[in-house]
C-alpha cells in the first residue's frame, strides 16, 4: 500500500491523476485512508465522511446540530419520553432496488444490538450503560422504539456520525453468515471502488429519493449532481495543494491554517471556513504512575498557554476553549468560559509538591492530522520550559487510534469528531476504564452528573448540570481541552454548491463541477 500511495503522490505532483477523471467526476482530497465501509464499525472521522454519502438513518443532524427526520417522515415522542414513533417516508429505495420498510429498520437494529456486529454504539442502547432501546414494526411504514428510561439525547445519539448515523442498510449488505459485505444503503451515492491507500470512488444513485429543500447538514436536499465522486488519499498537504492548483483535484478539504493566505490569493480558487464542534485535546492517562497524581495534571495545565496554542495551530481562526462544551453550543455559558491560567511558577510549585523527579513522559501524536502534530510540538516546548522531561512519539494515525482504544499511552495530542449535544461529547470521554479502556475520565461523580443530564429534557436543569460538570473537570483535570475545530476548505471555482461546514467532512451532494 505504501508503494501505491507514493506512486499516486508522485503522479499528482507531476500532473497526472490516479486515473483520468471524466468531466462528471468530482474529486476531493482525503488526508488519510478510511478504515472500513461498514457504518459505525471500525471507523474514524474520515471513514464517517465517506460512508455517510452511501447510507442514511432515520434521523440526521441539520447544519446547526439539531436532529431532524431523514428516512423518517415524522417522529413523535410520548409524553413520558419512553416511546418514539417513526413514520417512514414512502418510496425510498436501497441501492439494490428493494424498497425500505419498517421490517428493514427492525432487522438493522437487531443487527446493531448483536455484539458480533462490532457497532461502536451497541453498549449505549443494550442496557450495558443503563439505557435499553427495543424496536418493533407495527406496520410496514411505522417503527416504534421503546426505551426503559427517558433519554434527552436518544435522537441526537442515533444521528451521530460516529454511529454511522445508525444507518438503515439492505439485507444484501451482509453475507449469508451475517458478516458484512458492502454498504447497500439509501444515500445519494453507492459504493463503486476502494483502492486502499489510493482512492475511494462512489457512483451516483439514479433512484435516490431526495427529501427536497435546501441542503441542510445531513438532511434537506441531497441530490447527486455528478456521476461519481472520487476521494483521493493525499496525506501530504503540500502535495494536495499542488494537486488542487494543477487541477488534478477539485476540492482540498481540511486545509492547514498556514496555507489559507496563499490559497486565498489564487483567483481561480474559493476558500471557505466554518467553526466546528470537533474538540482538540491533550489526553492524560490517569492510571499512569505519574499522571494519576492530580497535582501533576494541574501542573501540566498551568504550564500550557492555551491561548497561544489555539492561536498558533489555527492561525487565529479558533479561540482557546478549556470546556468540553463547544463554543458554538447553546450551553456555552459564562461558567464554561472558565479555564486554566497560564502560570509557569504555579506549574513548577505543583511539580515539586507532586514529587516529580525528572521522569520521562511521552507525548504521542501523528502527522496525518496536522493540528495534532503542531499542538504536540508547541506543548512539548511549554512543558519542557517548566522542567518536565517530555519526549514526542510520532506514529501513524492508525497506530495512535489503536493505542488510544487500548488506553496504551501516557499523553496524546488527540482530536474528537463533533458531537452536537454536549452530553454526547462527555459520553465519549466519561466512563469506566475497566469496561472501556478508551475512556479518559473515570470518576463516579462525573458519571452521576452525566446520567442526570441525559435523564432530563429541561434546558435550565441541563445548563446547571453542565456548569457543575465543567467545574469538576477543571478541578480534576483528567485531560485538557484546548480548542474547538475550524474547517477550512479550498475548491476550484469550477465547483458549484460546495463550502466548508460546521460538520467537518466534505459533503458532495448538491455539488457540481464543470470542465
């Protein structure tokens, strides 16, 4: 795969694409290869962005993060919050030509609840974490989900890209033994070809049942306006920039902040930006012998200049934010604005109180995600300045993700994909490390506050609980929140209908290109 990737990059730089794209093919840069094509299984943010062109769920997030009906025509919630009734849209077809029915939804839910499927979100709905949801189909157009307890984030949860939007796929997606084969979904594009390390091609689904209206996040109008889209894997920013300028790709997604001014100066390119709810962090392994000491973690926090890190890494496009609640969230209150003060003298004092004696600490990062790498380099310098013996360990993104999943690290510069309800952001980090090694904040009080947030739908109660949880987060410093993401995209002016979005993944429906 490495040889194929190298050949592709050389070809692009020399002015020849991986394949000669037809006039009706839209080509977008992908900074790292996807992990799978199985919705919500073996995924990362890049994987989600590709898969969600092919599959859809009952509900999806609009541009402002509100879950709205997608495959469902309507959604009704019972007064007690325990029953959700979905009326399906009529005439929706899968890529294999079969028509969506309520029984297909139930079959999918049962598949997701089967641990053998490996769905990321199984434990959130099978009772393992308290909430249990069961699906039934009283008729061909109606699906009823019954919950064992109220959940203010049920719709937001099943709409998540991390869960593959709880995609409804056709039964032909799996082999006779139940193993996954290919995503036969209802989305505007269907699976074409995946040449690992090189590109993923998706083809227009001619029978796509468009919901209509303006494009709105993952809902609204989603018409495929080109015959195919090709996501070309180009890890190196300089090579991607050259490919865009030479016309070998049409869209350069995830542009580094350092390249913005140069690209804006090109008259044939359009550069757009948008704030996102991704959150960039420095993770601290609280079970590490050194970092289990809260004074060590507070010393690390005091050693870092959060404002300078955000300014440098995002080129001033995003402010520092020490809260897990995103700055764009309606729950970002004055309490959420509280953070850690940059105080090197305090850091030095806390290190002495913690008994730190110069032991080596390893900060992991990768170069595929430039923000993570730059954050790590800057943080290392600031930490060394107060006497911390910090070394960088630079690994491939796949290796870092595997180490994260197993909890096998001391410190990581790491980013999380957007969660549009803060409760879901907290759910990604709070929990038992024994049960789930990728959990970061293992604390009974934090878990209790999160349970209360999920159980209430009252806005004022949720706000008070979010504020209390943030105070506990600053007190314990189980990891460090640095800033929320900003998406920068550049595209040829031949491309129509594309712009950077609060959802930091290229969405290529309702987008066209002229040659």
